[in-house]
C-alpha cells in the first residue's frame, strides 16, 4: 500500500468498492490462493547473434482469419473481434475472463533452458492474446513501484499518491490448452536478461503516440532493473526522440513520436495539442521522415497509430489532410486513416530489409471513461478491479480496425500484430485516473476529479504485459537472434 496521501485519500480520493460496471457478481466472485514463491528474471552469460541477415521463417497465418489472401504477411496474432475461447481446464476456478485462483509463480517462472527451447516449433496457431486475468497476490511486478527513474509523472501512480495496489495483483494467463500443443510451454514471463542478450548489438524502437511511449518506458524499466551497474545505462542525446543505451549489451532502446506515422507539417509543436486551423496540415502521401530517420536501421520496430485519428486532433478533417499540393476541404477520418496507412506500409515494404528487421504493430489500447470523454469530465477513479466477463467485449472502433487489418494484410513485409485490445479492455482499474499528477492542494485534487486520465496506464502495470507478449511473439516468430537457442552450459 502506498503510504503517500493516505491521511487525505479518504477525503478526496477514496476509492469505494467496485462500481457500477460490475455489480452483477452471480457468476463473477473470486477466491484467492496465496502463492509464496517469488518471480525473478533468469540470467544468461552466453552471447547471441545480432538480429541481422536472418530470413523470416514464419509467415504463417491464423487459420481462423477471414478473407486473408495467400500473400498475406500478417503473422502470429489473432485479428481483433474474435470471441472468448473456453477451455476444459478445470484445475482453476474461472470467472469468465478472470480467475480468483493464484497463478503459481513457480509455474510462471520457467527456468532459462525451458524458455530458450519452448518456441522453436511454435506456429501461428497458438494465440497468447486470448485468455484471462488471474489474481496473484504474491506475484511481484517486474520492477517495484517507485523504483524506476524513467517513469515520468503521467505514469507514476505510486509517486502521485495512489493508495491502492490491488491493480498490480493480476497476471495475464493465455489459453492453458493451445490449438498447437507444442506451444503450451512458451515462456510465461519476460526474461529481461534473455531479451537483452538477444538484442545484443541491436536496436529496438517504439514509434507512435503516448501509448507507445507508455510501452517504451515499461520496457526501459524492465530491462534497467536487471542491470547490475546502473551507470552503464544512459541516454543518447544526439538523436530525435528518446534513446537509451544499454552499454553492457551494446544495444539501444528508443522511442520516437509519430502519432500518425505520416508527415505533420508542424510536428514539433503538435504533441498533446489541438490543430491550429489554416497553419498546419497532415501529408497523407509522405512518411514522417524525422521519425523514420530514427527507426529505419532498427532490428525490431513497434508501431502504433489510431488514437490521434480523431476529429479533435485533425480539425474534424476540414482543411487539414493534404495529398501532394491538394488540401482536402473535407475528408472523412476513415478515408484519411486508410490513405495514411497505405503510405506507411508502402514505405516499409520499400525501405525496410525484412531479413534484418522485425516489424511489429500494436493494437488499439482501450480507454475507460465513464460519464464523458477525456475532455468532457469522463472518469475512471472508481474502478478498482478488472471488468468481469458479464460485460462482453465489443470492438470499439470496428471500421478503423478493419482498415488497419487490411493494410497489414497487404504488406509484403512480415508483420507481428500485438492484439492487446481485448485483454486491455478488461483492465479499467489500471489507469492513472486522478493519479497522473502530484497533487498538493485541495483545489488541485478537486480539479483532477474532472480531468482524469483513463487512457494511459500506471507503471508498473498493463504495458508490462504488452511487453511480455512482445517478447513471446518475437520468440514465436523466431527471426534472427530471437530464433536461436542460447548455448547451454
């Protein structure tokens, strides 16, 4: 329990029992088994090959994906919109997409040898994005709350005084019985030391908006935690974006802002701000060159782009979207999104060496505003537990999701799609809400109630799971150093 603000928390920020979303508990009660084992990262001392000149050996498609062409390069992950998968595993009590049973840390923590062998023969039939959130009261996050220096104020719920820590007691557990039985032993944790070894001599770049920055900071903290000499991790300043060097592994982990992936004429002044009509446009026909100069030589690139394709960020499509010398007087968001993704995918196919670089696209992260939107008084501070399955998952933006899926399927470059939308939907409890700022006065606290952050995620938190699934997906794809076993000692 965070000791900060406890004296005044019950006055301004008291979080009552789980709110209106989940009042139906007839099939949603949970029980908790305590597991006294702990979670640590396995270590490795043997070097691995750098991700380079290794052909992709996995271009398989989900058999259940509809209308996928024979030339599709979309691999590994289910596309959005699928139903929950029921299993016949009765060894744990289930409450829809959740279980009150504790996931044994010893089960989650596979030894290093098992992890390095587990994905050698896995294919796209194993879907780690279908599963349930399992309560694990003894499980530890990858890094203790408040311990990582890279967590900025927006994500630092602990330092901002969030008094509860129950949201850290849930672990994502995918299907216990995979379609492909060979995938049952895929690693259930992100082995940070193994990840660094596999990235040795390479570069990982997150590209997109503040949600991808959320994910980037999460990965920095996970990796930084296992470095003995913290002075060997430092920022590289002579680059656009934010890049951290892990000197012991001769590798770089970076983030570069590119919310649309295509060129913004006023890019440097646009972050977190509204459009100034008549002074800026979005070039749907040009790639964001400032961002691409950062990621073009990376070994793994994680993209996202959907949150900013909204009316409030684009002047409602009026005199904002540009193609060549032509500025559209009015263009629908769907058509603009399609044009922008077409420019991006063609640039990737033409300029990225898919034998060297693994392209990843992260799916949409679900916001949880109740009673309004982010700028109209929407709230989520009453959410203290995950959403139970009596509230069925429904795709929030099916038209945009279809446009994204179609674009990825048309690519010649193999793409890993991280379908985190559904699993993130159930975590209404894990946003900063009123704890996205360090509030000092009663006036600030009252104001925060009307301007809550139900889009981003507390760290530690849900983005750590996204990165775990990134690690698993890279191992399953098996490209370059992520496809080689470590030398056994």
